[in-house]
C-alpha cells in the first residue's frame, strides 16, 4: 500500500496495491502536466485507487486519437492521475506525490524520442520510443 498527497495536502491518494517499479514518461503532455522534463508514474487498477479531496479534470486529445482525462488538485494544481480508454480498467498515478516512491526503481522510460537532450537514459530501464 502507498499513501500520498498533493502539495497543499487537500487531496490524498491511496493505492491498495504495492509497486516495485515505476515508469518515466518524456511525452510533451506529461512534461507540461508535471512542469518538468518528464513525469514518473505507476499503472494502477482503478479499483485499487482512492482519491479524496477537491480534484478537477482536464480532457485532451492525444496523438493516438484517444481522449485522456487528467485529474489534479483543484487548489494547488498538483497532478494526481490520468485515465485513457487505452488503459482499460487501470489508470496512471503520478508518483511524485508519494514520498516512498523515491526508493522505487524506474524500470522503463517511454517516449524517449522526446527526451530532452541533456538527460541520459536511466541505467537498467527499458527504453521505449513511443507508448508501449
């Protein structure tokens, strides 16, 4: 189980699942959502996720043609999760909101074709050009 919260603490996130690895995404949407060069996340079955607090949604079309729904704290703006029809009964949860994910290894980088030139590949992580 993992527990986290947004920057202001008004949104809490609980994962009923345990994760031993996580993913880095270099796509433009994730960079803009995180406000950084990439995002870190895990894929979670929706039934294993509990979000409480004032979240807002933003929907956008992605290159695949799917609409991605991004949830973020309505007060501080911290990104929480995003959903896509491509994920089935799962969704991506951003791990920057969980202190314990600092110790969880990164096993894959996706959209490496969009990685910033100053960033090196992560040792031991699979390198995927687009979305797997």
